[in-house]
C-alpha cells in the first residue's frame, strides 16, 4: 500500500486491487496507517482517498534507524563472541604439538 501511495493518492478500492483480502481488511490496514500518521485520508461522497504523510514516514524512518543501530551493535558483539570460540585455546594448541 505504501509503495502504491508513493506514486500518488489512491482510493481504498484502488489500494485493495492487488491484494487477496476483503475490502474490510484493507480498510483496517488503512486505519492503522492513518492512526500511525503514515497516511492521511479524505472522504468525498462514498470514496475515501489516501495520501502519504511525509512527516509520518520520517517518524517511521527514525524508529527503524534506532532499531537498526541497536541490532547492528548486538550482532557485532555476537560475531565477536563467535570469533573467540573459533580460536583454539592455549591448552588445545599444546595438545596439537
């Protein structure tokens, strides 16, 4: 849905087209995106049109970036621990002589 909206505004029906889900399920997704500030919607008659909200995307980008940084540090520490386990201990080196 976000990818589609990056090309311009779309109705909820247009957003639903590529998905194998009910219109009610799509409406629920739209409500979550709207509540989170990622999109805005406007209703004209029976048609609800959705648009990306750049400020909401910026907040999502910050959140993802913070998590990425945290997980990169954790994975770096895990890699260091695993590298240490791969190195033979001094006792093992003496046995191999």
